[in-house]
C-alpha cells in the first residue's frame, strides 16, 4: 500500500508540455525549463519505486543524490533571467523544484525510516503517520503541479505558443 501511495506522488509529474515554435525565443525558454524538469522526473520516479522494502542506507544515499540534482536544477533556473520581463513561468518552475527538494530533505527522512521497517515491525501509528505524510505530499504536489501548468499555459498564451503534452519516456 505504501508503494502505491508513494507512486501517486509522481502522478502530477508524469506529463510535461513542450512548446512548438511560433515564437522561437519563448519556445526555447519554455523548453529549457521543461528539459531541466524532464531530466529529473525518471530518477524521482525510480526513487519512489525503490522505497518500499528498500535498504535505509541505500535509499538515503539515493535521496542525497536527488537532492544535489534538485540543487543544481534550482541553481540553473535561478540564473535564468525572466523572459522579456515575464517571470511567472520561471518562478513556478522554481517553486516546483523547491517543493521536491524540501520534501526530500524533510518528509522523506520520516517516510524512509518508516517504509524501510519490515511490515511486521511497523506499528499502527507508523502506518497512520506514513499515510498522513503521503496524503500531505500528494496534496502539495497536486497544488504545485497545477500552479506550474497554469503558469505555463498563461506563458504560452502571452507568447503565442502551442503546447504539446508528452508522457515521461515519450519522445518529443
């Protein structure tokens, strides 16, 4: 059950939009943000899949690598200038990256400690805490995904872009 809940956290990031070039500069700007995001998502999904029954030391090492990857992504996006004074899409992308970085640093410390316990060693309180943490993360992710998608749609309208939706793993 825990694995199923944790995989739900990934649902919001399984799709991304890339732009088709009516405004080539705006499309390039949008696609740069999406490419940074797109590169991280498969590793995030694999991390979530490995949690249930994984080894705590190995999972913490994987989490640390992911945190460094998110730090690099945040640094890249932070260095980007607003597109022709339009900064909403960049800010939304930063918020998305920062949510994942924060949750890897905070909630996932608790989740990993519980999820790596053998199921017969977990208390009812452990299961309740795991569900509360997962539900909270899912709600946070859904909200940040909606904000990012809204920012991207607004950006596309302001800059005359046609967005195409791609599933992770699907070629652009």
